[in-house]
C-alpha cells in the first residue's frame, strides 16, 4: 500500500478526491490528512494580495469576514471531517488531524510516524508565497525527506 500525507487548507471537493485517489493508478493508497485552520492577520493580507493578483477584487474585500485563529477551528474541523468522509467513500483508508502550531514540523512528524512514501500539498494558488518559495510545498521539499507533490485545488472554497 502506498502511503501519502495530504496537506490541505479546506475541504476536498469531489474533483480533488478523484484527482488524489487516481494519482497512482490501481495501487491502494492510504491518506493521512493534515489541515491547518486559517491563520492570523498577516496571512489575511497575503490572501488578499493573491485575490487581487487573480483579479478577484470581491474575494479580496471579503477576506476580513473569514474566521481566523481560534474562530477558524470549528470550520476547519468540519472541513477535515468532510474530506475524510469523501476519501472513505472513494474506497481509501484515511485519517486526519488539525495542525495546531507549526505546519511544517507537524508534516515532518507525520511523515516519519507513518513512514510516508510522499507528501501531497493541495492548495489554492498563493502567488506571493510561491514567488518567494515560502509556500508549504517549497518549504516541505527541504524538510520531509520524501517527494513532495504540489497540486492546486479544483475550486475555491
């Protein structure tokens, strides 16, 4: 069985589930999902810049209304539950947890705990972070010791 640690930032869509579950053909895959609740105001600024870069001015204006920090925990738990259910319905073994502190440390720990074969980072585009190679996938490549695949989510949350 192939073991993947799947790092996400929102609930998986049906297209996302189909995408990640078919990456390895007919080989069975088990997923260990990590989801980090939305961050602080500095993260909000980067998200708003990304929205402006994509021409989504309405989305940039709505960033202040999205729960962050402690207020984001409930929606994150729900997104994780939805994602795990979708992976189970697709016939995959899957378990997951929220990331409480440092996402890259949690990722490295999980990769080591489950002897993962790969890491899949599934996110929306984050142009500012990607430009400076500060996005999760770029930073994880130097930390986890297994291949890191970066994929973009199929729809906005």
